[in-house]
C-alpha cells in the first residue's frame, strides 16, 4: 500500500486539499429523485453554518424531520432552513459539545421531545488558534472533534433513542477527513492529557483527532453489529476541502488570503454536502453495516483506524477517561 504524503502545516493541507479535487475517481452513485426521507427524523450536530447548515437544508428538502443541535443561531437559522426547504419540520436544540452536562441535557431533551431518531450526523468540529481547556480540564479540540461524539452516541444508545424498529437500519454518519491518515501513530501514553500548542500545530492536532474519530467509527460498527445480521449502519466520509468558516480563528493577517483561496478552489458547502446526503438517503447503502467515502468515491479508511486492537484500546481508554473526568 502506498503511503499518502503527510502534511503538518495549514499551507500544505490547503494545497493537498486543492490537488485532491482534480483527481479522477469512480463515483459510488447518484441520489435518485425518488430517494427521499419522508417519515425519517435526523439529528445534525454543528448545523448552524457551513457544511452542517447545507446538509440540514438538503435533508429537509428531501422530507426529513430535522433536529439541528447547535451552539448558536436559534431560532433564525432554523427559519432559514424552513424557508429554503419548504419543510416546517425543523427544530433547533442548544448544545455546546465542549460541555458534557449540555450533551447529557441534549440527549434527555431529544428523548422527551422526539422519542426516536433514525439518522445521526456527527458534523460539528472546531479548529482553534491555540490550545484551550474546557470547563472539565480537557483540550477543546480533542473534546469537540472526538470525545463528545463518543459520549453523545453512547448516551443515545443507552437511552434507546435510535429507532431500531423502523424501515431500514438506523444510520450514524461521521464527517471525517482524509487528514486522519496523517498521524504516524496513536499517543496512547498521553491519551486525553492537555497539551499546550499554537496555531502552527493545529493542523497536526486536527488530523490526529480525526484519526481518533475514524477509529471510533470502526470500533462502534463492530460492537453494534457483532451478530451476523447488522443492526446499525455506521458511515464515515471526507467531504474534501469546504469553503466554510471553520478556519475563523486563523491569524487575522492570513485570513484575507485564506478566504480568497477557499472561494476560488474549495467546494461550496452545498456541493460538499453531497456525500453526507447520499449516505443519509441513498437506497444503495440500505442495510450496509459500514462505509467510507472520500468525496463521492469509496475508499478504505487508514489501516491504523481499521485495526481491531487500536479500536479496542481506544474504546477502553476513552471509557476510563470519561469515568475519571465526569
């Protein structure tokens, strides 16, 4: 297997993302006009702007009842989604994924107000200019980009919020990144420990947390589908470089250049949403236990993320960290 070129700086990451857009790949398919989500309930984290907002609009247009789990934009962004989609079944719930008390409240609220969900899309992510601690004393990027997803999904499973009696399997979709291939190894000995870093290290840390999340997605699928017949579909994808506000904390001096490059070369959130919407609505993946898409092409995850021992060890360490911290 050919090792993909590593990148640790924002400049390298940007040029790698641009070059990836122009490579030829075999498409997995196209969403058909008859593939809708009427009667399905979808929850999307980080959906008040960028990719998440575009996904919310497109899934609502397909008939889904959409729950937008967000930090801000309530209620005006929800009204925007309703107007854009023509679907009034759009709800907004407040959550800050850096705060596990609020995640617990979110799960309780979803169960009480809606009962069940059919699809969960874990989209929320953060890119920081320097390391920051959450109120729990953990790294903010580590928490939002990985740990909160572990906590949220396991809480939803414990409360039996996923609709396992509906038509088709419940779908859990992770918005990952090809940068999950970048780290050389796991940092087992310092797992969960807060480390100081500046913007120069942010891209490196972002890729590492995407590796953790992608590894979690693989282990989650194995645990949910331990029997011969799958019970859940667990999907992950990289939407490619997206012209969003995720780099809003970049140094002010480089922001004009970044905005220009993003506008010229990166996909719009509406276009980048295609693989997310496909995995949420396509009949082609119905009943499939797992999948990983890069843009609209199928691709194996990095071998480190697929490794059974890595998956088990990550799960165990994460459980220990949560038990110790909360």
